[in-house]
C-alpha cells in the first residue's frame, strides 16, 4: 500500500465516523415524532431555518457522503473476498459491511432526492404531515426500512473498524467488548427508528 492509498483509506474511515455522528443527530431529531407532531415540526423547522443551510449540506454532508461512498466502491472493487475460504465471523461482518454500504448508497440517493431536492423544487415543507403521507406509500416505506437497517449496521460495524484501525483498541478482549457495544448500538439505533416509524404510520 502506497502513502496515497494509506491516507485515502484513513480519510475514508474518518469521513465514515463523521457521518455516523450526523446519523445519530438525524435519528435523534426524527425521534421527536414519538412525542407528537408538534415536537417533530418544531425540530424540523429548526433544522430548515439554519443559516446557509444549502452550503452546509453540500460542504459537510454532500462531499463526505460522495467521497465515502465512491471510495468505498473502489475498496470493494479492489478487495479480494475470502468468505468462501474462511468464513470467520469478522469476514462475515466485512461481507455485510460491503453489502450494507451498497444498499445504503442507493438509499441515500433516493432519500436525499425524495426528502430534500424534490421537496425543495416543489416548494413543499417537510413536516409531520408530509412524512405521514410519504410513509403511506408502500414502496417508500420498504425502501426506508431497508435503508435504515443498512445504515444502522454499516455505522455500528464501521465504528468497530474505525476504533481498531485507529489503534484506539488493540487488545483481543477490548475488541470483543467493543463488538458487543457496537452490536448494541446497531440494535438501539434500529429500534429507535422503528418507534419513530410507528409514530408516522399509526
């Protein structure tokens, strides 16, 4: 591995960690739907009223997502899978990391277009009623469930890889404990989404 590839992989890992932090904030704001439509609309209005929102979205979200997704595909293309030869647990996790990443990339394109770009073009306000109407579409509902499932797994498993590759946790026992913690993060993240979803469709 040359120096350029080394730094690109580190940047890819760091961008993933940054996007995971954003995902947590995004999940948290959406969870206001469990309190009621008024609470969700207040949170949504706050986000939509941020100054220079479009610039912030492009610089802090659009560019990191594009880099992480595209370079992730490059890593996947260059990689040599050994699942069939070994089948260890971590190899399975790496395999599902690749699959979830591909699913997540497709979902993000659809999600950003459907909830941000198309809404802005139409002049629609993304509020509780808007979300309820969209989740009434079975296709939108299924795609969102699969996308959030992929995001929850990809983020939690990616956090494990980030902390290991950064040299923060190196011992075998520490890595095992981290694996359980990341599994808990995955479960709690998807459960939180499920509760939020129920609030929109009930």
